[in-house]
C-alpha cells in the first residue's frame, strides 16, 4: 500500500511534470512576494502611515495632508499647474550645470591624475575650494554674475564640479601601476596606455564621482531656487508654503525626491552597462 | 646571412653587469660584475635567496630597470628599454579586469597593430594551447589563480617572443597547480622553441625546467655559480639523479 503510494507519486512526478511545476511556480511566487516585502515593505508601511495617520488622529492633517492628496496635487501640478513649468526650468538649470561640471571635471581630472606635479600644485587650492560651502559663495556669484540664471547655474556647477573632479583624479591615481608596466612591456606608448589601461581602470571611480556630483547638483539647485528665484521646483516648495498650499508643497518635495532617485538609477544603470566586468558595480 | 640570424635568435650576452640600491642611506650591491651568456633556445633558471638580485637581473633583461654599469646584448644588439623580441610573465597574471580572456590575450597584438580578426584567431590558438578554450569569454575575476596565470602566459606567447622572461610565475599557486603548470611550461618551451629565463625560489622547479641553473649568492664577494642540468626530459622528480642534484643545490644555500 505504502509502496504503491510512493510509486504513484514517483510516476506522477516523472511523466506529468505539472504537479512539480506548479509547486516550483508557487514557491517562486512566494519567494518573489517575500523579496518585494523585504525590499519595499518599510516603504509601503511609511506610505500607509502617511495616508491614514491623519484619519487615525496621530498626524495633523492640516500640516501633513494625506498622501493621496499630495499625489493628486502632484498630478494636477504636472498636468495643468505650475509644476510642469517649474520642472522644466529646474531640469535645465541642474542639467546645464551638471553637464558643464562633468565636461570640465572629467578631462581635467584625467590630466591632473596623470601629472603628479600639476596635481600637487593645484591640490591645496582644490581642497580649500571644496571645503568652502558653495552656498557661502552664492552672494559673491550674484555680485559677479547678477541675479539671473547665470549665477544660479554657476553655483550649482561650482558645487558639483569638485566631487567629479576629485573622484576622477583619485581613479586615475589608483590604477594599478603593475598593469601600466605590463602594457609597457608590450610596447604600449603613453597615449595607448592612457586609452587602454588608465581610462578604463578609472571608470568605476568616475562613476562614483558622477553620482556624488548629480546629488550635489540637485541639492544646490533646491538651495539656489529657495534663495533667489521665482520659478523652479525648489522655489515652489517655499512658495507653496508661504501660500499655505501644503499639498502642492509636499508634491514639490516628492517631485524633487523622485528626481534624485531617477538620476541616481540612471547613472547606476549606465555604470552597470559600462562596467559589466566589475562584480561590485 | 639568414643562417647566422637564425643562430642568433634569442641569444643573450651579459657583461660586467652591476646594480646597487640605496636603502636607509646604505649602499646595497645587488649585482656585482656579472658575466653570463645565455644560448639561443636555452632554459636558464635563476635561483637565489631573497635579496640576491634575481628579480633585479630579470627586470634589467626585460628593460624595466637600468643597470648601473655593464651591458646586456640581445642577438648582438645592446638592450635599451623594453623590446618586441622579449615578453615578460610576472608573478601576478596582470590581466586587465575589464577585458575578457580573449581580449586580454590579444592585448599585445592590438598594440602591435594587428587587425582584430587576425589577432583573435592567433589568440584563440594560444588560449587552446594553455587549455582555456572554454573560457575565452570569461572575465578575469571568474578565473582561478592558475587559470589567470595561464592567460598571462598565452598573452606573452601571442607576440612570438624570442626570449620569454618569467619572474616567479608559479610562486603564488598551490602545490598541485604548480606541478601541472611546470609540466605545461616545459611543454610550451619545447613547442615554441623560445629562450626561457625563469626566476624562482623553488629548487625542484629549477631542476625540472632548467638546462642550466644560475645560483646568485647573497654575499656579493662570492661569485655566482652555474650548474648544468644534464638530465633526460621529461624529468622524473623522484629519480636518483634529480634528487642528488637537488641535494647539491640545497648545499649551495647551506641547507644541508
């Protein structure tokens, strides 16, 4: 009787793969749910708390409107309200500044990383500039460049230049000298060594710098727009607060957070594509 | 003309070679007036205690370091820097981590301006030769130490050097892998007919591979010793002659 049972279940497993399959499928689905819960569980709990906190009486809805109201404000703001225009202006400011910082920082870092003397000469100045808050310099930039777009873009550019510049210099300097020596043995000249060994070796560090710079650019964008602007998402946060449009204020904050997340994931995605060899990336 | 050239391929002549380092304000002679002729197609193994200058000698031959005095001629021409007729295999594989095995092996050919297709075909041949045919598309981080070192060997062989310089190439490998790689090196040396100059601190490895063993003394007032290894190949590690020679070499180091 028992033997027969074992046999029949064996036979079932052997010819009709269905039961085994659904079992595997069920386990996989369960595992997926588990993974999602681990990854997003706290986030979902936070969202639920935000949404229902007011109704349950432990959040002041007048100050912190429910999440659904914020999302509605975000949608309205982007479709027909001020956020659409603000987002365009903010993206342009941060984009131009970050682009300029990258366009200057990476080539300059590559050169300085290769020329120890140049690096030694400029490094003290770099360290001083880096430690001087760009926000403290913002009034100076306004005096020099006026209250318009230029000073805003410049302060963002200034702040986001240093992370990418210093990371690139570090990346170049950290390239294994033994690999450079290997390339020399095969007759590679300076430019070939740079192109085939130094540059690819520095790429992971350059990406670290890019992510830091992008974060800094968004941070400075918001600060610059809060101080002296009448457009932009950062301005909208302050403006909505003055006018007590709290859903719009939170919508602007959420928009900025999403912008930061999107930028970070975009750069991370690019890094994964370019550095498939690097398991850590 | 061509006959003389063929006879000269990979011949090394070292004359009165000296090199010293300064360490904590003290002058340390590493090589003092070394004279040595290395024959075309020979396997010369250099042994010596740490600090005896064996790696320094190899690096001078590679053109990676300059001697203080004396000359090195290769096929009658003085050595100045690195050269296309020499390839170096280091203790570490020194693979570029962002390139696959195949791309790493074509590296030397790329630099010499070979077309991609020709370089790849050539590289595949040597990847097969070192037994890594199935790993051509793997990245270095996916390889074991022994496999990575074999990639380094394949890369060196693709450029068809007359002289292969090996700086403790098996030093970082485990005992089993090491023996397998010694057999492989011996086979490659015979098949490729290169002059092989190998630095090691493993006396058994020296006797297994060498036509002659150069023993560099630690105390520089003593002269270096050259020992002929007249054992039939492939060599039997447990044979009486092999063991006797190992005892003799051990005695050179005062370890007997």
